[in-house]
């Protein structure tokens, strides 16, 4: 899978979870001590997260890193 599409699949899964928690980008940014612009860039694939940042992101939306990985795999398989 093309790397940009893979990143999009991961963030589609994380955005879905954030929406289920009724989190806006501003609220998520507050939880991460980041800016709304940072969240937006990550969600659009303009900014990639390292593994530590990804774990923090998952914790902020109430999702384990393992669960995100499972959702990521599912999303990648659906797009293939």
C-alpha cells in the first residue's frame, strides 16, 4: 500500500474514535498539549507521528495502540 494511503487509513481509524468520543480537533489538541493546526496536519497526512506521539494520541482518544493497529490493518485491507 502506498505510504500516504496507509497513513490516511490509520488516521481514519483514529478520527473515527475521536468522533465517537465527541472530541473536536481543539479538544484533542488540548489533551495533547498541542495546537489545532498540528492535529489538522496529522489528520490530513501532512505531519507524521513517531511511535511515542502515536501512543499519546491513542491515549488521548481512549484507544490502545494495539487497537489502533488492528483498525489500521482492517482499513488497509479494505482499501487494497
